[in-house]
C-alpha cells in the first residue's frame, strides 16, 4: 500500500512540475535595461514586448501584496519578487484577458518610472517616463 501512495505522490509532483510556467520575462528585463542605458528619458514598453497584453502595471518598491492584488483585480496574486520588502526594483506586471501573463523586475539603478500618477497603462499608451536620481 505504501508503494502505491508513494507512486501517487510522485505522479502529483511530476504533474505539478510539468504544469509550472515561469512568467518572469528575463529577456524583457534585459531589453529594458539596455534601452534605459545612456540619456534615455522615455521608453515605449510595447515596442519591447513579444507577447500579447491588454494592460500593464508598474509597482514601486515596498508595494504591499494587498495593494497589488487590489490594483490587478486578482486576489490570488502571489508576490514572486518579494517587492513588499525590496527597494532595489520596480515591478512591471502584464495582463492579458484579466490573467497575468508576464512580469519583469526592473532595477532602480536605471531610474524610476513615472506615468501620470497612474499605476496602469495599455499597449497604445505605453511610453513611460524614466526619472533619474
């Protein structure tokens, strides 16, 4: 009987691993870091993405997970980056059809993103201002 239980648990574990999808978009992070080098003050996020998205959010450092859940409208959102306890990154979260499709951690060393006091933007209005320190 123990053998069957262990086999069942192993199958569940393998099933979880096969269904896992890493939604952190490291290529976008590299592209943004490259685009933000030099004397750049504006960056069009839509021109750097290679996936479909309807809406995106910029979250500054120390944003509590509850605030992110409220803004995203997704109560099951998990703070994969630990942003609530970090001051070294801004977090970009991309949604498509009200589902999170990707996120990117953008180092604050490249500056802060400004967007008319709004945390969200769409592909047609995706030019963000970068404020240097």
